[in-house]
C-alpha cells in the first residue's frame, strides 16, 4: 500500500483533528475542524484570542492527531495519523486560498471569507505546513504499524 495514498485517504476521512501547541514548556491541545489542499497543507479557523492561536504567534511549531475509531481496539485494526508542522495565521491571497478549501470541504457559507474580513465573523484562517506525517495503521501494516513520511 502506498503511504502517500494513505495520507490523502486519512485526511479525507474526517474533518476534525487534535491540535497541540506548546509555550513555556506547557503543552496545550484543542480540537479544530480542518480542510486540506493537494500539498497536504492543513487549514482551520479560530479566533486570535484562543490559547492555541496566541501560542502559535510565539511558537509556530505544532503537532496534531487524527483518529478514526472511537471504539476500543476495533476488530478490523487501528488507524490514525499524526503530524508535525509549522502553523501561521493567514492574510491576503493565502487567506483566500484557504477559504476556498475550507468552504468546499466543510460545506460552509460562501460568505465566510467576506464575513471574516469585514469583522462580522471574529475568526481568522490558519495553516499548518506539515514537516512530517506518522501513520499508525494495523489494517494495512499489521506487522509494523508505524510508517513515517518526512516532507
């Protein structure tokens, strides 16, 4: 099984991830809805006053996890995707690009970007540029479930 194909499949299977930030040796984790592009950049929206948003400004290194099964030890195997990367708040053309993926993949209102730019919606667009993906997949790789891609 091609690992790059699996990364695309995993990113497409759900729209919620756990995002981890860290500041002053204190980790923090939050849940965000996300979209992604063909280069595996991950986009989400958040308000700048959230803890993770503030921490990204100071320390843009993040990690995250996407889990697929909520049942303990599923009979067909365990699959998940973890990543490391660099996050940033977007503006201008990058914000517009992110909004297209986010609106399309999450079925959001076409006015989302306009509402954000006008201040009607307090959120901002963010992007993670992943530097590494780690797959845990006992379905496709039962003998060695951990697979890694460094970008």
